């Protein structure tokens, strides 16, 4: 386990400067709740292909993925100064060597940062010598115009399970408030309403195919039921989590690559 500290005031200014929503924000409160950032460069170096590192500010902590493992650390910010302690808690999954190098360098940058700089939708973490250690871009939480593929579905029995082999469950969010995709057997359409991190769906309309492969129809029904339970959404890098009112994970999804 490792630990770290980042600052809160940091992001208040950040949000104001970047155009991020700042409802209810004050310099000494949870000013960054629900806001997220994606690493774009580390010490001026371009990231390895497919690598994603993130920082999300919520309830007095900064958390995300360092490219390989999850991390979480307390946040403390004063003016434009920030300090991240050396005790950020992380998971301990093994990844390919180039990804592990990124993860180690990212955590070192967090711990070494002493100030921050905002420019538009960009956040720079700066070391004691004035060098930029890490650069982030603001992570939009809007789902309009995005496309996703489910990786886990709440089965209604208290667990989130992976998909039946050979099936795809998809969600394509249109800018007009409609969502459509495949439930794994049938195509469906619905409408959604998103306000900040709040997300709800109307009932779905589907085609009426029967699929006889084991578990496919049960999976589809679990998917549609999970949609009905969704009340919040969180985008973090290429990952999307849809959760219920009690915070349980209803659906986990990964972003589909662009055309």
C-alpha cells in the first residue's frame, strides 16, 4: 500500500478556470466532488499506447488509476500550492513492464508535486523546481455522443458478473437524449436524462428475438433490470460505471473505440 496527498483548493480554482461545474464549491469544502481528469503526458513524455491514468476528486480524496493499479490519497490544497503525501493506497496488480513503468512514474509525480497550474481545460502538476511533472485534461462526464460496451452486469443477486462468452451488450448515447444498442440478443431503444452525475432511463422498447444459447436471455433481462435501477454515472478515462441509489454497481462499461 502506498499513500499520497493532493490539495483541494487546487481543484476549486481548476474548476472555475476550466469551465467545470462548480455548484456548491467553497475553498475549504469538497470542492472537487465528482470531477475527473485524464493524464495526457508525464514529464513531457507521451503515454504508452492503450495506457490510461486518471485523477478523480471526491469527498476529500483524489483517486483513480495509475495506468495499472487503483490508487487513493487525501487531498490538501492551499492557494496554488499542493502536497500529495507518500501514502497513497494502491492495489497490487501486475501489468506489462511498460505499463508498470508508467504507474511508478505517475505515483512519483503525484508525490513530488508542490504546486499546480491551470490553463483552459488543462491541469499541470508542478515540482519544487518549476518543472511540469504531469499534465491532465478535464474528463467530461457527459454521455451524449458516446458509445460503450458492457463488461459487467448486476445479476440482481448481489453480484456483478461478466458477460456470456460471444455476446455484446452495448449502449450508444445520442445527443438528443436517446440511447440504443444491443442487450446481447435483442436490439433496444430508450431515453435518458443526465444532470451532473445523476442519470436515469425510461423503460426500454426491444425487438422480440429468442436466443437459445445458454444464459443469453437471462443476461439480457438482467441488463434491462439493471438499467431501471441506475441513478448515477461516473466516467473515468475509458471506463463508465452506472450505480444504483444505494451505491451498488449496476453496470460497468468500457468505451468503444472511435471510427
